[in-house]
C-alpha cells in the first residue's frame, strides 16, 4: 500500500466510524467524484462488497418537489449495502 492509498484509507475510516449505530457503511462523506470513488474502493477492500451491492444516498437541501436530495444539490453522501 502506498502512502497516498494509506491516506485515503484513513480519510474514509473517519466516515466509517461516523456510521456506527446507523445502517449506512460510510456516513457524511463530503461530496466529490473523487470521494465517491474512494468510498467505493474502501468498502470493496475492507468489507469485500462488490460495487453492485452498494448504493449512495445524497445529503443536502431538497430543492425540488421530490423527497430526496439530488446529486447536483448534495453537500455530502452516505454509502449503503444492498440487502439481497
């Protein structure tokens, strides 16, 4: 494991600790494409989840009429494992 990979792993581990007591695997990860990729890689390496068994819930203001936050409006996200 390189130094860069180790730093990314430690960064994602903070969000893993935040998820204790919740159903999410990672909670409150700041929104960016790089963080999304790192979060999926983290869960793949740590838990052995395949990417198809993970889904993302975006967190932030609900600016449209729907009940969920859109990706473009999100400030953070949570990563969950599908139960099937």
